[in-house]
């Protein structure tokens, strides 16, 4: 008998007998899997959903539940707050956020359909209060809907697309809206008759000729064979907790110590690659250190160990953090003056590395050569007083002189400070959710969505909050619909 393996599909002719028969088998019950299951059921397919945990959730259930939406003139929340967000600007931003890794087709289709996707989420029962919360927030601390969640208002993005806030958060008090979001999607899936099997871990795909026709799941220490007449949808999340995969594909993450997610062992990516799928942008990851909390710290200036700035700090906290991790020496400094310094949040694990009555004194306490950090701050302050940042294009109101002593340098050490991170690379899929091989051809019967694919959040340096769940929920729906089509693809 052939081996049951993540890395090679099991031959259909050797299946001893089918334990389950369905049209569509969805693997993984996070946001992507739930949305795939809902759409496949709406397309009249019989749907079974297999989840290795004892219930739904995954990283989606741990998340903030924030979804990146815009275009089409704006959502109700955007319009009520005075933002008329055109599809052209929204799509242009999506592409800029994807940088060199952007999937143009996915940006185009989501750019066109995000507004109707938002309506779909509401139709599933996802509540939105509909109001706008100005300022810099990682997630709302109340139940507000709309926040700035990316680098829209910062250079170079603001020159590429007219800025608008686009982070839409489920109505939920405080952080952690992902759990109620998944609960609502789970209820919608179950109401459609999706059969959920928990404690069932996919360990192999089943292949008949070139076609994927099923999956092997491990239940109660036994291999169970699932026949999926139309298709299998992989929705198993990323690989941030798989050290071997990270070492192979994403070694820069070893600079950091705080992976976030729920097991994320890359199994779906391995299954897809084993079936001939291509895995792309595997080196990309999101990271952030919560340096904009308290909010006054958003007005700070970052320098590397050479005392040099490296980014316009008015960008999204994750973009700044990701660029920070590219800097030499394993740490960067956040510089603040007395007008902006507040004791940092304990959980950020940032320490005070230097203080002084002048920036020269801070420079000396940090052990930097004279005329490095102090010159950086002299140039910065001189131009900030004129409302300009000729080096990086930082804009007011975040652009403000830091000239009220005493001064402080907070250290963000990549190993010691809280730099949370998760992976962005994964299977290459079409905008319809088909898993593509290296020639760009769809693998018959195999679909995927969410963080086991590379999608809208393709580039760590351009990540904006809400892009991952936008990608999971929207392209999860596409994958489910494609898999449900008679004969799949
Ligand atoms: C704390 C935190 C906050 C975040 N906040 C946001 C946010 O507000 N907005 C945003 O866009 N993104 C956010 N993210 C990122 C986002 O939550 C994830 O990228 C996204 O939820 C991934 O969804 P998914 O459906 O692809 O995977 P998951 O939600 O992880 O679901 C995958 C599921 O597949 C199951 N599974 C895995 N392997 C197998 C197998 N072999 N067999 C059976 N089942 C399997 C897992 O158990 C899991 O339940 C956040 C992440 C974290 C950790």
C-alpha cells in the first residue's frame, strides 16, 4: 500500500474504501474554510468540513476581526464619515500594498467586488456599528467600525491612491472581534447543512490520474478516506509555527520571537505542493511591534543603530516594524521628546535605552558616534518646523518637531521586544481559488484559500490590517464556489 503522506497524493486505486462521500471537502474551519463551505453549500453542493481542532477558529478566531473594504464610492461607514472611496483608488492601493508580490488579478476582482462582499458579510449576520474612529489605532478599544488600518495617508501610498480609512471591524467591545466573526460564519455554514467533522486532521490528498478526488483524514488514530466528487478546498492557514518550513522558506523570521496564530504548521501548503502546486512569496511575513501605543508614540522618530532614519514613521505600524527588522544590529530606537513620551505598554517589551537633556546626550548614552543621531534629529526638527520631511515624506499632523527636552530613546530589540509575526506566502491560486502548478495550470479538483495561499496580503512591507481576513473571506467564497461547480475544474 502507498504511504499516507503530506508530500505525495495517495493513489485513488489503492483506497481500501470510502468512509465519507461528499461533493466538496473543505479542510480547515477558520474564516477561509467557513466562507468556502458557505458558498459551496449555496451552490447546492454537499459539503463536509474537516477541522483538526475540536472546534472552529484557527488564527481567524484569535484575530481582531478587521476586514479591509472600500471602493465603489465607499461603504456606508466610509460615506457617513465623508470618504468617497473610488474603486480605482481602492484597487490602486491594494496593488501598492502588494508591492512586488501583488497579484494583479486578485486586486482587480476584490477592488470591484469588495463592497458587495461587505454586504454579503452583513447578510451572514456580521454586525457593524457604522461609525468612524479617527486617529491611530491597532484595533478599536470600543465597538467602532471604521479605522485607518494601513499606510493610505502616508508616502508613497497617498500619491498613488487617494487616502481613505478602510479597516472595517465587527461590532464587538474591545479587541478580539475574530471569535464572534468566526462564530457567525460557523452558524451560517451549519444552517446550510454543512457537515462539520472536528478532531479530523487532513494527512494526504487522494489523486486519480491528474485529478484530486479526495482526502485522507486522521480521526481517532485511524485513517479515514473522504471522496470529494467535485473538489477539495485547502483552508489550513499559514506556516508560522513550522520551524523547518520557516528555516527553509522564511529565515528572516528567526530574528523575531513571537509567532502568532493557531498551530499554523503549513500542512495545506505541503499538501498542495505535493500535488504539484506552486508555493510563492514564501519569504514574506507580517510583523509588528505595538509601538503606536500609547498613541502619542506615533509621533516619534525611528533610527537604526547608526543613528539614521529609515522610514516615514506615519506609515502603518506594521510597515514601520517590517522595515525596522531589515535594519542592522538587531534593534532600532524610537525617539521621543517630553511632549510625546508616556511609559510604554508592558507587553511591548520596549526598554528605555537612553535619555538626555539634548539629542547629543541621548546619542552619547546609546554609544553612537558623535554627530550621527544628533545630526539626524537636527535635520528632522529643522524641516518639521516647516512642515516638511525632505528625506522620507512624512506628513503632518504626525510630522512634528521633537524638540522639548528631556529626550528619550526606546529600544525595540527584535529578539526581546514583542514583534508578533505570521507568514504570508503560500500556494499560488487563481482568483477563482484553483491551485496552480508551476506552469500556471489549474490542478483539477484542488482549490485553496486564506493564509495557505499567497493572496492580497502578499508583501510584508505593504501589509495593512484587514487585508488577510478580506482575502480569506472573499477568496474563500470564490474557492468554495469553484469547487462546487459540477466536475469542479
Ligand atoms: C492575534 C491576531 C490578530 C489578527 N488580526 C487580524 C485582523 O484583525 N484582520 C486581519 O485581516 N488579519 C488579522 N490577523 C491575521 C488573520 O487572522 C489570519 O491571517 C487569518 O485569520 C488566517 O485565516 P485562515 O482561514 O487562512 O486560517 P485559520 O484561521 O488559521 O484557519 C485554519 C484552520 O485550519 C485548521 N487546520 C490546519 N491544518 C489542518 C489539517 N491538516 N487538517 C484539518 N484542519 C487543519 C486549523 O486548525 C484552523 O482551524 C490576525 C492574526 C492574529 C494571530
